[in-house]
């Protein structure tokens, strides 16, 4: 059997996870996705810097706000918003 691979990048994996679980902590996201805490933190930073999500501090924890109106990156790949893709893939609006 070949090395395991996925159609979805780690950025997409974390984005979809946060889309469904916006209040989960980085360690929980790490455990549930199988990525290191540091990798999750970097991906969240990338997604935030590119405008796909915002972080809001609630107590000592972060709560993530997704921007479903943003276009899929790179824009030439698909002419759909992130929200349309997430609705199709995981059924939550």
C-alpha cells in the first residue's frame, strides 16, 4: 500500500474543523486532527492573516469566527465562497 495521502490540505482540514467547532482549543484541535499543536497554531495564524477567520478571546480561550463569504484560494481554482464549499462538504451553514 502507498503512503497515506489526502485530497484536503492541512489548512483545509483545520478550516473545516474550526467551521464545525469554533470554540475548541488548539490542543483539542490538534488531538482531533492528528496534527501537532505547533502546526495547528501556524495554520490558524495563516488563515487569520489571509482573512478566512478571526480570533476572539473569551476568558482564557480563543473563539474563532469564520468568514464564509471569502472566495476559495486561489480564486482561479473555484468560483465559490468558503461558505458554499463548507455547506456542500459538511452541511453546516
